[in-house]
């Protein structure tokens, strides 16, 4: 994807996204005026230097960060989905036990039999 094919609006959005990402490099803790309400002086902030690579590299960095964020969101969603499925399973087991559809005693015997099979190497 070439930057030459970007609309002016797309270029501006990409440049803005890169600028926001680049501010991560700033040490805000060193720029803040301490006090009851911490603040950053505009002139101090304005003197900070940010790396400004060519537009093509900025676009590449923005795409990489967006991909990494999507990947981490996907990874974070897996445990949530598994937890939800386990909750549903737990509720269905409780419901089956209460309604008499599931016999806890025979399940214990089945579990013990499975454990014996596993330890015997079968």
C-alpha cells in the first residue's frame, strides 16, 4: 500500500496516529510539575523532540502497532470465552443434579474408574 494512494484525510489520520504513538517515548514523569494537581507546562512540552521518520515508515509503524493490538485483544478474549463456557457448563451440571438427571454417586464411580484406567496405562 503506497502513501501516494492515500487520500489527504487518510494521510492526516495516519500522521496523527503516529504522533500519538510517538508520545509514548516521552518521559511525562520528568515533565510534570508536581503539586496537588500535577500539570505540564505547554512550553516545556513543546520543546520535546519526537522521532519523525519518513511517511512510509510512519505508516508501517502504525500498521504494526494496530496488528499487535488486535493480536493481544484476541489473546485476551480467549480466557474470557473459556470462563464463560465453564460457567455455562457449571450451571447445566447444577441444573442436572437438582433435577435428578445427573447421579453424583455414579459420576464419582465413573471418575474413579477413569483414574484407574489412566494410572494403569491403558
